C-alpha cells in the first residue's frame, strides 16, 4: 500500500498537528494567516463504503469560524464521492480542489 509523507506543523491557533499531504500543510498555514479558529478534524463520520461495509470518514480540518469541515483533494475518486454523498446533512463539508487552492494563490 502506498503511503505519503506526514508533515508536522505548529499552529498558534490549532497547536501541534500532523497532516498527510503538502497541500494540507499549505492550507493549515493559510488558515493561520487568515486568523480563523480551526483544528485538525477529530470526529469520524460513518458511511457505507464501496464494498457495502461500514466505515468512517474524517475530513482534514474543522474551521470553527466557518462552522465547516474542510477536505483538501488533488483528485477525487469513486470512494471520495461515496463518502461525500453520505456526509451528514446537518454538517457543512467543503471540498477544496487544486483549482480552489490556485484561486486563492496558495499553490501555483
């Protein structure tokens, strides 16, 4: 199984965190620059996966000031779409793709 490098980051807002990808690190820095209250997301949300089994999903960030869960994605898969379709309607989830990160000038 392929694994990606973990990045450690100290945020004056969220404390010590680890993220899975460079774009997640860049986004954490962006949230700190904005001065919003956020954290590395902790709650896991249940869903039924592509093999019809119970599983859980944890978006990358929760931004308190926006009352929103944030997922950072380079590309989406069928499994991602499965998770997002089943995300609780009472919770707000935003998925930020490469084009969104480019639009706010945090990646090239």
